[in-house]
């Protein structure tokens, strides 16, 4: 039999499977699809109108969308445009997308204050 040995504090490790499972668990807890629940619980309270879970239907990743500043065009190793990656059941592990302004607001809320300097709603 193998023995499990640890020295010092255990190290945390990132796991796509763990975050995908967390997304599925949150759907059960909130009794709603993850995209809708995340919007209601996090995105809407922070007024993150430029953020969404996975690439929403109807959002192009072509030049017109890039010009509007919504999504950068994904590209392959040779620089050719490719379709945006759809996370599906792994949306909890990396499907959240948004604008830089929304990211700054999200970070400010986690730091104890909002982008406007007031108290943050995520405490």
C-alpha cells in the first residue's frame, strides 16, 4: 500500500474539474442554470453589464465585435481567426468573460470597495 505523506502545509492546486463541479453544485444550490444564477447573484449586483458566462448566442467574434470592444477575436497559432471556445459543462472553470472595465469593478469589489469608492457588495 502507498502511504500518503505531507510535509508542512498542503499546497492548493487548481483543477478545471473542481471548478466545473463547483459550477454544477451552484446550479443545484441556486436551482437555476449557472449563467442565470451568476448574473443574478454576482454580475447584476455589481452592475457588470459587459460580462457573461460563456460566449452568448449572437455575439460574434469577428471584426465588428472587436471594434465595439466586446470580445477579442480568438486566433490559432498562425494568427488566423477561429470560433470562440464554448465551455459547455465546464463554464464554471473558465467561461466567465467580460470587459476590462467590468474586471476592474469586480476586483475592486473583492478588495473591500467598489470602483466608485463605496463599500463593495461582495463581503
